[in-house]
C-alpha cells in the first residue's frame, strides 16, 4: 500500500538527526521555546505534540542515553525536536539548563517529585531565572499524596482510577489497552492542555506557574461521563454489562470467517436498522431495547458475521450509515482508503507514522525532522538560543 504525506506538506523526507539543522516548525506554536528534560513515555510524547504544532523543542539528553530500549533513530516521539547533551549531575550541568530556561517559554520534566529540585532545576530555581516560565511536570501519581514517590506505570495508574476495570469481558481479567489510556490520554494530553492554558496566562500577566499533570488525575477526568451515567442509574459498575463496554450486542466486535474482526457501533435506531438490514437479519432480529434478549441478538449477529470474510463484510458496509468498520492492525491502518485520502499517516524519513493532529486552516502543523539523536544539535541550539556554554567539551 502507498502511504502519502498529508495535505499540510509533511510528505516523505529525510531523517534529521545530525548536524546543525534546526527542528523549528511553522505551526500555531511557532516562536514558542520549550526545554524538555529527557525522560520516557508521556513526557516525550507531550513535547512531541508541542513540536508538531511548531514549537522549538530542545531536548536535554543525559550522556549515556535514557532507559528506553529503542534505537533513537526510530523514536518518533522525538521527531521535530533538537537535542543537546547535559549531565545534570555535573557541577555546571544545572547552570547550562538554567541558561536555556532563561530563554524558554516552557519546561517539561517527568522526574519523580523532588528530583528536579535536588538537581537544581526545580520550579524555584527556574522561576528565579525566568518568572514567565510555564513549568510542566509529568508524573503518574502527582506531586503529592501517599503514592507520590512510588514507582509505577500506566497499568497501575489506570487500575486505581477505575478505567482499567471497565475494559474487557465479564468473568475475565481486564483487558490491557497498551499504554494509550493512561500515559498518553490521561497524561500527555492533559499536560499539553495545562501547558497551553498556563502559557496563555503567562502571556497575559507576565507570570508563569507550575502545571502538575498526574496520570491518575487525567485518567479519572476521562471517566466523567461514565460517572454521570452511573449516578443516573444508566451504568452498572461491572464489565460487559453496559452500552459502551461490550455488553450491548450492537456495540462491540465480531469475528469473521477468516479470523478477522468487524467493529459495530450502531447505537441509534436509524443506524441499527441499516446495520441489521445489511447484515441480513433485519426481519428476525430481537427488539434492540429488550435487554433480556440481548444474548439472543448477540448470537444472531455473531452467526452472520462468521459467514463471510472481513474483506467481504467491509465491502457490504463501506460507505453506509450502519456504523460498522473492519478492525485493522497497526500495519494495515495507513492503507485504509479514508485515512490514506486524509493523510492521517505519513512516511517521513522512511518511517510510517501518524501525521500531526489536529489540523489548522491558517497555521498547518507539519513534521519538520525525524527523531532527534542525542546531542546532535548542540551547535545550532547554542547559536539560536545564545547559550555558548553548551559548546564546552564537558557538556
């Protein structure tokens, strides 16, 4: 399948990684300077999103690399950034970071609470140099609370918020949704929202602030609608018994004859009618509102889907209002006709990857460079940000 660039001009390009090239974009955040203290997971993803939107993101990498066992040349979360090497544990390391902070609008860090302070680059030190700075902190548990200093990962954060317990079949262990719900939805996206809100405040008042983005807070916030439904008696606090968690036979996934799957989301009556008609059970499907017969309806739907391949069912439902789609793999997704037409994925530097989102009519976001290799942009950053100390040999 051919994967083309999106309408904003990302297209196919060469990976940046070395030399003096810049990673400054032309999106809506053009002119915003961001210092990212290197970490893994949601922090780098948040900084990538800022870079996608045009911010000049300088990632401060530590000598010897981080803890993610991925070749830096393929770490897409570092696309569009520039990288310098600074040992924060060295005598002059903190001073070099503070030189960058003095010229920045935003700092993003993902250390455990208290670590940045011990390293000499906490909020107090940074705001002393730059009172307008937005200091973004990305953690799982937050800056305070009984678990604040405890290690954790996405799965633990979404577990205690109730989000994980909603996902999966009844009578089976909860299904693990990769690290999308906690790290990136509850973490990165909330950090970016907080940073942009604080940046607006800083520009209006001249005063920066600290943004405490905890994955537990963001993930809990994502469940707001479900809590409302539960309070109203429209949601049972158990898996596979509700409208949106697989309990409903017209909102779920079904296996096809070739081992593929189709996703069904025919919630509204008119969409349900189209769905059952095209599926071929319109004349004998149990009443959709008769919950007591949902099991019977699910069996009827499953039996029909097992009679054809995923490709055949895709052709049946394509372009209709039945709200049915094939379940594609990561490698298959870029080739979907709709996604290909919109340029939802792009091939940049030989790596197929999601294109920037969302889209802007006046200031389109584009992929400017490939993943920043550690320390590859020291000269350009030192010149552009006027921080000559970065060029010292011990940096």
